[in-house]
């Protein structure tokens, strides 16, 4: 059932979350990323040593990373033949494999044994070794798939953006075939993780959808998302999409989202999201922002985001934050979020939250705020806007 957007935000209780990451575990233990991703014993050791170190540094308020095989978003396309690249010191990448829509449609029509395709056997064994190392704890098999538009780019590369204009019908058929394929792969992953593949809610991560102009969304993105969700749930729908423009936002209601995560989106601010759609949304304080921010800046961020309509604030403790300089900033985030939650639960109007923002914070948020570069430097340097 789709939300009643006339009351959806009013009925959504304010929440907050900040958690550790696999990157933070690697940083705090000095584990190279390639070793973590490819060596089960290195990954096991990283979790064993890293979780207590994160807890010691940041305290109980920061959620520890759940036990998981390396977070790989390209498991699905690897099963289709895309090569996974594991560089020294860098994140995993993948290769584009279809030179045409016709090639892609023919390949996607063929059945796939996901348990034996690509690197799945290696990472299934990786998962078994981790599970044996942590008896009594559930280890997640992280063998991911992305939303349909992002997957289309992963498989076709830049050619997919031309397909939309050169062969619209073929591009739509390709997106539909991708949805069937990702759902099939997700069923395999759900089986490994001993969880249902169809449930009361489902999410989607489709960042590359932001690269399609708003005028194309009704024809291409909305139908593809509808099919994605239909294959996974008859309940609540959520989406993570970075770098949307205000003109994209009305389509979030068309597809019936119950929650939206814009994450790092330099062309959006909380007031823009609030005013261009009625979907409850979260607002992220990214690790890229913390470096230039003081604890007071962080507090201001939380109060202003909530005042301007965010139903949630969240963040991730990443590699760059595993040092003593960031501990009071994370503590400030948690304290302010707890205060906002209590105030709103007690009936405080959101407009009154803005009164808790410092004068400097009012100047920073949101004028001059930039999703990629962080807030205007308090040291008076020039600010460059990407908006």
C-alpha cells in the first residue's frame, strides 16, 4: 500500500543512526583493502581486532559493523561475466561486458547458476570460513546487486545513455531483463543468508538514475523501479539515489516511496527535498564534511536538518574519521540527534529547532553548503559551489 503523503511525514517518527564501516575497521587495524577483500583470514582478523577498537574509540552510540564478507556491490554482474578488479589501495571495480543491447538481451535471457558463476564459489567459501570463525554470530554474505539503471550502466557503460535515444524500446526491454536477472540473483543471495527473498519492505540503490534527465524518468526510471519493487515486496519501498535535482523529486511519490536517502547530493538541501516531494527523507552528514566542521557545526547540522523537514539524520564512521579529532564531533552528532528526537516526540514544533542553531550555523546551512566539498571553511577560505 502506498503512503498517504498528506500525513506521511507527520506520522514518521524522527530517528537517527551512525555506524562503523568495513573501511573504518581496515583503517583502525591497518589492514590493506585488497587483503581484506581477498584474504578470508585478513578479513576475520580485521573484524576481531577492529570492532573492540572502534567501540573503545567511539563508545556505545556508534553501531559496530555487522559481520559480513567484503561489501561487494557487483556480485550480480560478476555472475553475468563482468570481471571484478581489486586494485592495491582502492575500491573494487568492474568491467562493462555488452557491446550492444542485442548482445545484452540475449545474454540476460540465458539461465545462470549463481552459486557457480564468476567468483561466487570463492566468496561462498570465504563466507563459510568467516562463519566458522564466529560461531554463534550471523555472518552476512554480501554479494550485491544495484538498481536497474545503475546495472544497465555496469553492463553497457556509456553506451546505455545513447541506447535510450537510439532504441528506446530496446532500452526498456533491457531494464526489464535486468530486473528479472537481479531478482533471480537476489533470491540466491537470500537463500545463502537464510532470509526471505520477498518481504514486507524492500530497498533500492540506483545512483546512476540521477544521470537521466527528469523528463526521461516517467518513461524509463519509474517503470523500471516499479518492476524492481514488485518482484521483492508488496509493502514499504525505500530508495537511495545520489545527485538528484529538485526536478526529479516529484517522481519519488509516483513510485510510492515510503522513505528516501539522497546521501551525497550537492544539488539538494533539506528545504528543497521538503518542498518538492512529500516522501519522508533522511539527511546524511557525510564523512567528507567532518574534516572542516567543529562539534558546534555538527550540532547545527542536526538541528537545522530536522527543522527543515528531515525525518532522520544519519552518518557512517569511515576511514578518515578513525582518529581522536573526530570523536567529539561524532559525540556532538549523537547528542544533538537524541535531543531532537526527544523534543519532537514531546511535541516541539520543527520551526523551534532552528532556534537552537548558532548564528554561524544559520549562515552555513544551507547557503554555501556543498554536498561534495562540505561547508564553507570557518577559516575564511574561498568556497566553491558544485550546485
